[in-house]
C-alpha cells in the first residue's frame, strides 16, 4: 500500500500554544466508600510529553476514565481540554482527544485497515479522508504492509502500533496512553516511545503517558507522580529530583516521594 502524502501541520496560534491542552483541578473520586483519587491537579501543555508515573493501583486508569468521560467527574472538579470544560462542552472537549486504553480494544477478526475505517465512520468522517489518513498513520508507524492483515495475526507490539494509529486517525491535539507498553519487549517499547515523543516535538501533540515503568520517563519529560490517588510531585526531571531532596535519579526520587505512602490503602 502506498502511504498518503503527509499534510503540512498547521502552525499553532500563539494563544492556543499558551493554553493548556489538558487542565485538571480539584478532582476527587471514590468507588463507593473507597477513595481512588484525592484532590488531583495537573496540567499538560501543547507539545509536551508528560508522564503520569505511579505503581499499579495508584489511580492512573481512574483518572483516564474521568478525562475521557467514561465516568462522570463529581461536582466541584474541573477538567478542561484546550479551554473547553468537559462537563459543559463535552463534544467540543472530546473532539480534540485521542486515547489508547490499557486493555486491547481492536476487533481481532477485522483487518487493521478495517479497524481504522470503522473508527473513522463512528466519528462521521468522510470515507476518502479516513482512507487517506489511515494510510498515512499506518505508514508512519510501520504497519503499511500489514494493513490488510487480521488483528489476531499481529504481535502484541504491532497491535499497540495499530491502536496508536487509530487514536491519531482524527488528528487529535491531545493523546492519552494508559500503560501502552505493558507486556511488550524492549524493542517494541522503544519504538512506541520514540514515535510518540517525535509527534510531540514535530507536530506539537500534547501527550499524557501513564506508566509504572520508571525507565520510560526520559530527560525531556514532564513528570506527575501519582500514588494512592494523590499527586506527590510534578515537574521536569530536574525539578522532580529537587523536590525529592536533591536525588540523583528518577528511580531514587520516586522511591523517596512515595515511601511514606507505601502499604497505605487509598
């Protein structure tokens, strides 16, 4: 398959570049009597690769469910995507958003191309536009030669690539990825990280990448440490190291920032 020509990425207006891609304030949530998030606040700017770093059970998936409106945020919380309040303008807010969930969501009996075309149809996009954009994204992520392959015949890494291509089909300005490299080998993990970081640098895509793997942080990332449903620290890697008490590595900083909370239920 020949990839569709890449469209020029429009320059982002200065006002849009200064506006947070994602802003969360005063966000708490509980499953019955069990708190899952406690007064969470964070911000992701256009072009920023932000890492939501926390162990399993920290509340990362719950946060994503609230941002994507799978769950309704309680009154008093504020979630905005490029200035559009999720509660008041859900259509406008979610139109700028792409998501890769932790659990696989591709239909194994469809081809990769069919999965993308179906996604585009659900979004009401013209068929010709979807076909061109699907070809472009699959080529960029190295799956052009597997476009007509059934999903069930792909490796785990290839399925994740296809999910990222699908999430980018609608040209979102903000991309959420929830533990996207779980179960993948080192080469597949490295490819996905490099691809997504490149989209931040080259196209101004804002990314919130949730992980429990410290080695996925990277020197250029902005880091949000989440533990037991609360933000323990937020900032660039140097700022994170300073907040933890002038630690030398992200692993050391993470251990120190979360030490007081280890073993405590949220």
